[in-house]
């Protein structure tokens, strides 16, 4: 289990972009600190989300819709946003979050490799399979390739779960990286 992250009140105030005096006031109201007076960061962020602006009939850590926009409401919204930002930064620091562009790049590369391997299969294994059934290797490889391309085209038209776009639309169809599935390769004469 990882050690609990603690900070001085000044450092915690900087993390949330608040004054040290405001953090001291929150501490008097119950902001979690350890025995030495250091703020327990995870618990403090959770406490702020649950207790700031809490009141009778109001969900914890929220600002009601339709409230008059006064300075207190604005400050509360700011404090909640800063707490959410601090929580995200902590998760990122711990390695619990991965940058979206890195995930997209990895997925793009992985699925492009999978596509390339699938499209190479007819020419790597086709002659071997054709020989087992006494078929012409070149013709068999061309038929197998057409079937794979059709399969990839159908897969690219599938709707991605929890999204409204197809896999092909999500990929963006970069003309420099994606094979044009509408024009199969010229038939091999092997």
C-alpha cells in the first residue's frame, strides 16, 4: 500500500490556488490533517468535495442550479473546480491516468499492425493452404485477400459501443496510413 500523501497547509493552498488563511479556516471546520498539522491530501480533497457548500436539503459539495450568482456561490464553484483539478493532478502523478493522445497513438499503432498482419496472411500462408487442397496458390491468395478486405470493411462500419461513430470515422482515414479497402491489390500470379 502506498504511503499517504501529506502537505503543509501552504503547499495545499498552492495546489488549490487558495490562500493559506482559507485552508486554515477549512482546517478548523474539519479538513483532514495528520497529528503534525500536515494536510492529508486525498482525504482533504474528498472532504472539500463533500462538505463545501453542504447544507440542509442540498447535495453535498454542490451548488444548486438557479441560485443567484453572488460572490459566495462563485467562490464555491471555483473551490470545487480547483479540488477536482487537484484530484486529477494527483491521479496523474500516481500514474493512474494516461494522457489521451498517448492512448490514441497506441491504439492506432496496435490496430494498424493487426490490420497489416491480417492483410499479409493470404501471401504468407495462402500457398501452403492452397497446396493442401490442390488449388492454384495465386488465385487462392487473391480470393482470401478479397475476403479479408471485405471483412475489414464490414468491421470498420460497425458502430463503436457507447459512441455514435463507426470505427472508420473514428480512425479518420488518413490517406498516408490506411489502406484503401475499396481497391484490393492486383491479383497475384503465383
